[in-house]
C-alpha cells in the first residue's frame, strides 16, 4: 500500500472507492485502501491521529465510540441499538439526511468494526512518563486508569493490576528485577492494606501494610544460613514492638 500527495484544486473522487483523502494545509493526502479489511484498518490506525480516529468511529446519535457499527442506506454508520431506537420513533427515517430508509438495508460495517477494535487496543497501551513519574496512555500521554494492565518500569520492575490516575491503586502484583514480589492492595503507588511479600533472600511477610511498610498485624519469616525465624505480631513502621 502506498500514499501519494497531490495539490488540492478541487474535490477528487475515485469511482471504485479504493482511496481515502484527507486535507492538511491545502494538500490532500490520498491513501490507497485496496487490500483486505485488516490491512486497511492497520494502515489507517497507524496514519491517523487519535482524535481523528475517534471522530471516524463515533456514532452521530450517541456521540460515543461505537461497539456494534452498522451502515444504512444514507451511507452513514451508527451504533446498532441507537439507530434501531431511532427507527422505532421516526419510522425508518435517516437521522442525518431525513431520507426514508429500509431496515433491511442495515448491515454490519466490518471495516469500522476492525478500526474500533484496533483503536481500543491501542488506547489501552501504556508507558512510564519519567517527568511526571506516572504511568500514562501512549496515545494521549494522560495518566492511566485501568482495572487490569501490565507495565514494565524503566528499572525492570513489572506491575500487573489496577491503576488510578497513573499510580498503582487497588489489587495488583509488583515483581522486582531480582525476583522479589508483592501481591496485594495498593494505594497512591504504595502497598496499603493486606498483602503478601516475598524477597529474593527467602524472607516472606503476610499481613497489613501502610504507605509501603509493614504495619499492623502480620507474620514475618526471616531466613538465615542455618535457621529461620517466625514473627507473628503487630508491626509499627516496619519495626517489631
């Protein structure tokens, strides 16, 4: 697939509808859309910005990104449930052109559906912003909020779990590069609540945490060269009482 630039002196049409054109500073970029739908979808999602993609896949009735896009006789694409509800109230009249349409003409817009699926996957991709010290979405650099995501930090540590406003919050698992691991509750990027930790030297702690430190009731096992010690007690700021 290739893209060619042409100077814009009038609206260009392609009788076979194999090209898509977008204008930028008086120049139209004509994008070849031949090939299968997956290839075209990947090509478009790579070439068009996030806001432009959102405009293409937003239902004109609900004004939200579509989940089940269908196209009707007026040539426009809608969310299936929204256009069916519109038909129920307006007796099969197009909400955009007001022309009469047939319900039987409604078909799934598979091309739009492929773009939506790829857009949603891209939208969930995250990275670590060193300047903000937050996990952000790659496509808009805004702090990430997800129930379940995975991020590898620059130091090699890996986190999988819930995140709010770019910080670990809720349930998750943090694995350090040396193999140490914490699994449990987080708040404001730190262990907070109940959690289980294991360290590379064999030590483990199962109990309550506060601001990333052992605090409250918990069981700690330390491992020596020839023996191990078990502490079942109430901790205060990492210290034994």
